[in-house]
């Protein structure tokens, strides 16, 4: 059986950008996810910021062929349990509490824990994690920050999320310690509301072509 780090290597290697999205409706989540997959972004993070989030994760996991759906904004052990039960394939947290680290040991689903400082990164690296979410990326120092910590935080890869845009993403992806980035620009709320699935697929195709 592959380790969680091995599975995160595969998941984060599928595309340079992970769409970070929130939905109020499962049908909209499915349609948006299909458009993203068609454009070349199969890894999708649906955040637990709406009452319908779990239903949306379950629907995408069941109905969108080729999608690798993850649960974002996982903040408690109970939330983690709920996400695992609806079929998510990876978990993402904004921080890295010991509660989450301990809870994830009970499940076979990999966790991408959030960090913003070297001390936080060192703590989760000590638990065996090789992939970390850098959040909030832009507000916490941006690409220059990750470049600065690379020599001391060796052996770990980051997925920066928070404030990224199509223009800023290449600066992060050019760094050797960045494996992918997360962002919502590939599926703008306006295009989702308008049902502009072709437009979302086009943005996804542009994002999937970014070099890393």
C-alpha cells in the first residue's frame, strides 16, 4: 500500500493548480468540477465553508469522472471524520493543530496541513509530513518567503494558497520547493453563476499549462 506522502506526490503532480472552491449546491459543484477536469485540472478542493459542502464533496466524488476531490478548511477531528465518510480523497487544513495530526493517523486519507512559519513547518515535518500548505501565502510573505526558507526547510514541498492569481502563480511555481498552488481564479463566481462552463474550462486549460 502506498504511503500518504506517496499519494500526495501523485495528487499534487497531476496539475500545477488546485482550484479552491466553495459551493451552495451539489449540482453546481458537479458542473463546475466537470468543466475544470475537462480543462486539465482534475484535483479540486471544496472548502467546508457552506452547509452544503459535504453534499457537494460527495456528489463530485461520485459523479465527476477523473476528478480527485479534496476537503478544504478542515479544522477539527469531527470535520475530518465527516469528510472521510463522504468520499474525499485528500484533506486540507488552514493550520496544523495536534488534534488534526493525531486524528489523521486514524484514516487512510492524506492530509495537507497548513503552516505559515518555520516553527509550524518543523513541527509537522517531525510528524512525517513532506507536503505542506503555505497559507495565507501572499499575506504571509509570498514567493520571496518560500525562497528564503528553502535552504533550511529541506525535504518538504509546499502548496501555497491564499491571494494567488494567474499572474502571481508562476512566481511560486518557479520555486523548487513548490509542487503546486491553490487558487479560486480558475472558476470565478461570476462564471459559475452564469453557467459559463466553457469559460471555466478555458481558464483551467490556461492554468494547467503553467510551467513548474
